[in-house]
C-alpha cells in the first residue's frame, strides 16, 4: 500500500449564490481536479446567524451547499487560486490529507 500527500478543499456556498454550476465546471472541465463532491445540507448558518433550513412547507430553498475536492498540493493550490474570485472571502478551507492507494 502506498500513500500520497494531497490537499482536501471545502468550499461553502448557499443555493442562492448561483455559483455552483460555474464552480463545478471550473473544477471538472478547466482544472480536472480529483474527487469533486457536492453536498446539500439540511441546515446551516453563516456569519449573520440567520438559519438556512429545509422544512416540509418550504416552496423555495436556500440551503447550504458544500463542494469538496482533493488533489496533489500544487493542483489543489492552483484550483484554489482559480476559484477564489467565485466564492465569498472566508468560504474556502483546506487541509493536508494522505491518499491511501
């Protein structure tokens, strides 16, 4: 079994941001990063403290979205640099990880 160093990146969005499709397009088609996953949360809140939550009576949703991806450190850093302008400041986090293969 071998191990490779990588960086895991998590991007926080809201459905109302309308940035998901352009962001995923950039990550997949332009940058070709590995392991892109989009998660839709059932509840969350940001700096304002205003809750974004789903309920059975909601007609329009503004739920939190999380886009995760990982890649080699240089590729992950290049992807962060490319998407930084598409995302609100402070909404991208990253940390080192080990890929088990």
